[in-house]
């Protein structure tokens, strides 16, 4: 069994984005692992393994416009099914 089954990836476009602030907020408020929050003040890429991807999307919407959203079920992939 995979502990955190959803590989959640998205881009956030906005103004005055702070990758460290976004990273720290996710770590402090959401359960998961393998977090990457990288970019600059206009665009941040998020990658996070979690069981509640909708919470990451809700938070990201408060920071800017989200796009290129990908949520893959890694447990299904591990089981040989389409993720």
C-alpha cells in the first residue's frame, strides 16, 4: 500500500509569489510527502504526494491562477492499472 496515493502537480501564476512561503504553508497544514514548490514571483510549480489533493488545489487558488493540474493515483499505477 502506498501511504500517499495521489501525485498532485500544478502551476500557480500570480504576482509576488513566494516559493518558501508556499512550501512552508503546505508542510505545516497538509499531510503528505515529496513536496516541491519551485519557481519565481510570477510562477510556482507544486508537486506533492497526498491523500487529499483537493485541499492543495483550494489553497493554491488563494495564491493565484492554477493551471496544468495533474492528479495521478499512484496506488492504481502500482497495481498495474491506469492512474
